[in-house]
């Protein structure tokens, strides 16, 4: 309510609740909803992209960054989670075929 | 003036279809229901004959019909639909989406009783159940008024200061299926000068300038959007009036919010809406020949409720009889229009006595004799100095 | 109604005989002639073969009322097999009955049993079979009607028929109208 911050008058907001700026949700990070944080174990990850495909946000990015696992395997890219938008739904954790994503309680 | 118009026999359903054609609607989506069906049949003919260049979207229900209209209107298209009774109730949820998104859809309603039990005939239960949906609501009394009002409502609905949807209702069967003379435009150009198509003066879905419509508004925001609708509906009061006056100036026909008939010298007047008004006028003529002084009043616009015009029409009356063709079950008074008028009387400090008669439910026959009977009945109440709060159910079998 | 000069007509026939079309064609002719008119069917479900009614009001003045026609001035019967109690219901004292029948006027009068009525008869079925080669009597009945009740000029009826039907069918219907106009008998 009004004690939080001053919001605009009914006169100055677009009628019908239209949002005039496309893609403006990018300005609203939703990562603070998270209770559990998914963390990709880059050594275990097989780069199958299932998590990337099923992330509903989508907050899993394919990063153009080579990675060498502890056993010496070379990957040309890395998968990273954008914690500004990851809501902690756990779908990636559930679906990862090699259980390479840990789900760790957020400590705030 | 006469080069503009051609006088042809039309039902109110067909008059609605002609109006949609003459404002050059872009999209029509509707689902057939008695007694509305001929509206859409005629529009389909216009499209098939090449008289109207519009997209007809066939849908599986009225809920989908209005949904399709909402989607089309959101792109800036001029949109028309029509329904009745259960169809309007199936649209009910979407009525609020259309008005909440501020989409200027215009809809014809062939007013019909609500089931159960099933009754396909006329009363205004369907229309009155949409009272709080934030649609501008007009009730016509002739096929001519149906045609003219639909054209006027496009001008009102699309006004940038209004941007609310509008309905034009008329008696199911009694008007929807009765042929009578109607002046329709020979050429739609003068009509389109009166209601120019300008889809750019409102928010719309455009791939080149994407916006979001229909987002969530949390408790910090929702209230402001609803207040905008309140202001728009208040604004519509002026815009409806101006649109009607301008129509009169250009085309020689205007209707006002309220029409009065022989009320100048009377203590008692009968107020009603829709096709029944004509029958009441005729009963007034008969009564006056017998020396009984009564007048008739027609309510044409139900939302926004024309409190000023109605106040002027009733302020000198001692007794006002409101004939309602719908029931608001469990209300203080059970006629929906009587309930509004009671509020008006109170806040305008009028001491006019109000008598509410319920008539014509499920198209129970109402003739001049019934109206004369009601005047007789109310005269006895006046003699006894009784003003019952309960609505009087005229003609119900005991 | 005594207050406005107008004629109230009720049409009787069976589903599929064009009863409703007749009521509309007459109203259309009235409107094109510059008069006022209302035409409406008996509201409700329609079934082929069932008794059907339709109504037309014609007036020189704007018609305000929307009350149903309960006491018609004129009754038109397209199907002679209907029971007389159906079509005589509410017919005004001194009203007009126009009936499609093979019976003579005298026979009809005896059968109807109301001395107050002005009765007209026409064998519209015979006319229809000869002209249209099919028992479509509705346009012929309009021909008989406008002769007996001269509220509308035959010319306007013919104009409406030309607009309503394909040219060949229109031509035949106009012929049926004219023959019924000539052949209708009244006292």
C-alpha cells in the first residue's frame, strides 16, 4: 500500500492495465522468490541441454566458455544459471539424467 | 435527407445486421441462439454477397464468440456480435474482460427470458443480469432505434475518453422477429463520416509496436484501473448525449436518454423500456379518451443511468408507475429499473410515490387492457393512500 | 383498434405453406406504398404440417403498439382442412373471413355459422395448381385479400413478389395473384 512507496495516480497509468514497454519484465528480477538454489556440477554435466530446454523461465544459458573436467574431458561450452531470474522450481534438478544439479537451501 | 435513406421493411434483428454492415465492421464472431440467430445469418449473407468485407469467425459457444471478439478488438478491429439469454450468460465472464481491457465492442441483444424452465421468449432478465459489467447499455423500442443506436454506440464506444463496450437490446421475438418500416442508409459513406474508423487512437496489439494487454494487476494497481472505468462510464454520459445530438443534426433522428409522452399535465405516469413502451403509449391514448390523465416515459439508456434527464421527466409527478420486465430476486424492490429510480428519488429528495409492477415475464402477454388494468389498480392504491414497497406481480395466477 | 385507422390481419395455414411469407410480403407491400406495417409470426418452434399463424398490421399512421393481435379484423385461411374453431377465434364482430376452398359461398356461410362476418372465398389451390403446378397458395391468397380489403394496391404486391422470387417464379406468382384477385367471390 501507500506506505511502501508512492505509486502513480489512476490518471497517469495506461487504461485497461496495458503495459506499453515490451519485454519490461527483464527489469523485475524474480530470483528472490527462491527457497532452494540449483547448482550445476560442471564436472558431472554431460551438456545434454535438457535443463536448458525445460527451464520455464528460461534462466539457464549456454555460455561460450570452454570447460575442462577434473577427469580431463574438454567441453566447448558451459551451462550457467542466471540467479536473478531462477525461481528455484527444481525442474532442472528433477530432469537431469545424470543428477548433475544439486538443490541447496538458500541461506539469506 | 431522403437521398440518404431508403425505407424498407426489416425486423429488429435485420436492422441490427444492417447497422453492423453500414458501420463497416471488420470482424463478427457469434454463436446462434433463438431469437438472435437472424442477425448473424443476415451478416453472413452480406459477407457472401460482397456487401460487407468482414471476417466471420465461427465458434463453438458464446464464451468463445466474445473471446474472439475481444482478441479481434484488441488488434484495433471494429467488432460486432449478438446474442440472447443463456448465450449472454455464457459470455458473462468475458463481458468483464472486454470492458476491463477497454475494448469498444458493440453487441446486439435480442432480450429473452433465462432458463430454467426453458423459455425462448422475451423478457429482460438476461440484460439486467449484466448490470455491473461496465458495458454501456441501450434499450431500443423500434427497429429504427436498433439501427440508429448501434451506429451511435460505435461512436460512443470508440471515443478515446470512453473506450468501453456497448450493448443495444430489444425485445426478443416481439421486436426481433417483427417486420416494420426502417430507414437504412443507401450508402455507408455518410455513416462512416459520423463514425470514422480510427483504430490508432487506442492501445492495440501491433507486432511493430508490441504491448502487453491482460496482465495481472495486484492490489497496489487493480483499484486504479477500476476507477478509470468509473470515470469512463461517467464520461460516457456526456458522450452518449453528444453522439445522439450529432446523429440528430446529421440524419434527423435522435432519441435522448429518456422519452416522454403526454406527461405535461399529469400526476401519474408509467415508465417502461423496450417494445412495451409503444403499447403503453397506446394505452395512454385510450385512457385519455376516457378522461383519465396519464402519461408514459421511456428509459432508453440503462448504463450510464440518466439521472438528470429522468429527474426532469419525473420531478413534477405525484405518482410514478415503473413497469419492469425482469426480476431482481430478493431486492428491496424486485424490479431492476424501479430499484434505480428509488435511489434517484431518495437522493434528489423527490416525494413522488413509486409503484413497481412486474409484467411480461417470459413473454406473458401484455396488451393495452393490462396497462389500463394497472392504472386502475394503482388508482385504487392512491385512493387508499397505500404505497406498497413490494413489487406487484401483474397477472400472475393465484 | 378504434383509435387508429388500421387493419389487423391473421393468417392461418400449415407449416410449409408460406403463411409467414404471406404476412411479410403484405407488410412489405404496405411499406413500399408508404404506409406503416408490422408483420410477425406466431413466436415459437415451427414444424412442417402443424397449424401455423402469422400476423400483419397495416396502418396509415405509425403503429405504436406491440401487443399481439388477439381480435383481428381480417382472417385469411390458406388451408381449408383446419378446424374453424382455430381460425374464428377472436375474429371481430363484422370482421372479414377470406378462405381458400372449393365450396360455394353458401356452403361456406352455412359451415361457418356466423352472420356478422363478411365472407370471401377463392379456390386458391386450383389457381396454384394451374399456374404454379404446385399447391403454393400463399401469394394467391394475398391477391384475394387486397381485392376484398383494399388497403394496399395490387401494384406494390407485385413489386415485392418481383423482388422476393426469381424472375420466372415471380412471373407465375404474379399471375396467381391476379387470378385470385379476379376470381375471389364475396357477397
